[in-house]
């Protein structure tokens, strides 16, 4: 930590040597300048993959990619940090400069001529190093208007330049507490919402830019990043303006009052009209020679260190997230594939249309057979309404209960029957009920329940119509051209069958009234009991008759005996 550590001093040239910034490695090693990307072959394909995914706009599909999101209070130096990393000029200064999310895609290149272009709202605008700031300002005006408002529609800046680190970062508008003239009253909420949207995904790395001139505990950006990353495991802090407030900076970054899990890097950005080279040299000189700043650990100072750290963090994050990203993409692809298959087929001839219609009818028929006859509900496991046989059984058992239910209005026992008998009395055998009376009583009972079977059959067909409609919808959903016609045909067919069915039930009920047939369980029960008891009854009767005969014979014999003369008796 002490400035006594050996620090390698670089010469102000692009091929200078600097300290290696591996956060896990405390040894000072000379390496290529960090801004000149020194990728090993295994890391590069990972970054290319993520880049390709970003190009394919997978984020629009809700798949988050590892992204470094730059947050910080207004004028904390966010844009300055980014331009230092990229070696390009961005709009920076007092007041609000960054008004839309600026996605910066930095990429190293072997070509000496940098390639720089902007992408926004389906537009591609080529630009060059001298005009980047102007081009960004112009694009921002197009996206967010020329006043001081903000917008969350992103603007992408591609920088392909020799020496640029392979990093993709998002620069966000700084947090403003009080709206200035020309800004909407809710600007704070708008910006906070935008920041939250970018830092919330677990795949985001939060680069919290803090000005050395402020007390970190008062920083709004710290408060926000802690809301989404409590332990700070994906938050890295960059302390800017080290040159402006060197006093106490060492204590601030070592005390870590605000839980920054990935650590701090102190930097000095480009000031005024300095060139990047000059700025780097000034920074190096500052951290090497300043009595207070030189006390800070060399592994946490300087833009090159920041670049290396970011690359390292980004790579770790990518390798951690990639398997999950692949899984999500596969899942999305499967869903998309299914949806694609559901899309309506293009039918070019009547023959094709007819074939399709026959297919729909055949599939619907098969499905109805399974649901209403075979009791196979594998097509609709969770939709109980479509479990046909079970629902039909429910309806039948409810119907049976309804038929057996006692009439609501309590009748006096057998009074109706007695009244009928009174009215149907005639000259005939005593103790025999006239058939007409019996028919009248039966008809009265059938009348009481005659509406129930009709109601039942209507309900039954209503239910079948619902099932049919769902099946037709399912099998014809890919054919919106024919769906309404198929549905209409289904409905017409159903209403015809329903009508026929209801007529048939009414006929059956009427027939019940005309014949002395019944299937009343009570009647059948007592009839069976009686028939079973018939033999014993007959036997009993025969027994009684036998006994009577015997008694009569005995009595007769006694009387005959009494009438005999005594001479006859003696002879006997
Ligand atoms: P942003 O609003 O967070 O993007 O902040 P800017 O990058 O626009 O910087 C705000 C002001 O601070 C600008 O005038 C910069 O030149 C200045 N600035 C940024 N970083 C440093 C630094 O490290 N040292 C000094 N002296 N000034 C800086
Ligand atoms: Mg800015």
C-alpha cells in the first residue's frame, strides 16, 4: 500500500511499459500498455460471442448480457473516464451532457485508422475522432430533443481503434437532484428509473464513478447501486479528480465505508485540452510523485489499471453468465419455433384449403372422441372443464339426484291418490283400482318431473357445445381465414342436434304418461319383495286351507258319530 513500493515509470510513448493490473496479483510485472489490448486467444472468442449476441439484439428479447454500466452523480467524471478508456472525445463538462444511455463498444484494431460510427433509431452515422463529440450531441438532440430532457432510447457508439480495450460499457445520464430550467420536474425519477433498469440485472457490472471531491457516503449513485447489489460483489468504484482532492483519498478508499466489493481505482482524467498521451503521463506522474497520492497502492491507481481490471471483471462475468445465456436462448428459440409452426399456412388452391379443412375436422373428431368417449384428457391435463366423461358423469348423477328429489311443496300423504280414486270410481269389482285411475296418478307423477329431463338434455348439449368450440378453436387457430366459418358450422350443427335431442326427450316423457310402465326404484323394490314372498304366501294359504279342511272333516265326523244309534255304534 505504501508509496515505498517499487513503481515502474513509463515514458510518454505508446510503447511504454506499465504495471500489470491483475487484481489478484500484487507483483509488479511489465506488460504491454493496457489500453493496447493484450487478449489471450481464449478470451477473445467469448467477447466476440457476446458482441454478436448484442448485435442480434437478444437484450430486446429479455436476455441480459454482461454489461459494464457506468453510473455516478452528475459531473462526477463518467464521460471523462470513458473517453480516457477509449482514447476519444465525448461530450463532457458542467451541466447535463449525457442525456441518453450511450452504449460504447470499444474494440482494439490492427488498423492505424480508427473506425467510429454511431447507431440509433435504425440509423448508422459514420464519424471520426475529431467529430465524435459533435456527432453524439447531434444524435442526442434527435433522440431526446434539443432541450435538457433525457430519453432511455440508447445510442450506440462503436469505436474500433488500435489500443482500445475490448470493452462494452453503457454511459448513463448523471443523477440530478434539482431540475434546471428546461428540464421536466420528474427528471430525477426519469434518470433514476433509467439507471435502475440498467444496473438491476445480475449480469450488469456497476462501474460507480465517484468524485474524490465529495464524501462517498453522500453519493446518490452509491445508494442506488447498493439497492441492487447489497454486498457490492458486482460494483467497482472509480474515483476521479484525484488531482483535485488528494487529501484523505487514501483513507477514503481503504476505509471502504460504502461496501464496494470489486474495489476502487483512483484516476485522473484528461483536463481541459490535454491530449490523451499528455493526460496519461500527467496521471502517472501525479500518482508517482504526489506526496499523498503516491501512498496509494499502485494496483489501484491509473487508467491502465482500470482498463485491465474492467477487462478481467468483464471476462469473469461473461464466462459465469454464458451457460445461463445459452440456456435462455435455447428456450426462447424453442418457444419461437413453436410459435412459428403455429403460423397460418399459405393456401394457394381450393384443393389445399379443402385438405386443410378435412385435417381440422379429423383432428377435432379424434380429440372429441378422446374427451367425450374414451376419457383421455392428456390434451388438456389441467383444464377440468375439458375432462368430458367426468363432467358428463357429474351431470348424470346430478340429474338422477334431481329426479329423486322430493317435491318442494309438501303434499298430504296419499291425499292426491284418494282424490283421483274418488273421481274415477265406477261400477266394477270391489277392491280393484280402475286402470284409468292408475294412469291418472302415474301421469300426475310424470308431470311433476317432465321438465327435468328436458332441462338436463339442454344442459348436456350446452356443455358439449362448449367442448366442441374449444376443440375447434384449438385445431383451427393457425387458420384464421377459416376459423369463423368452422365455428359457425359447428354451432349450426350443434343447435340442430340439440333441437332433435330435446324433441326426442319430450316424446319419451309423453310416452311415459301413456303407458303404465315405471322404473321407479321404490315400486320395483316392493314388487320384487312381493314376488319373492309369493311362494311362502301361497304355501301359507294352502296350509291354512288344509287345516280348515281337516277341522271341517273332524267336525263332520263328530256330528255323524253323535247321530249314530247305539246299535250302530256297537256294530261299529
Ligand atoms: P459526467 O457528468 O459524470 O459525465 O462528468 P464529465 O465527464 O462530463 O466531467 C465533468 C467535469 O469534470 C468536466 O469538466 C471534466 O473535465 C472534469 N473532470 C473529470 N474528471 C476529472 C479529473 O480526473 N480531474 C479533473 N481535474 N477534472 C476532471
Ligand atoms: Mg457524462
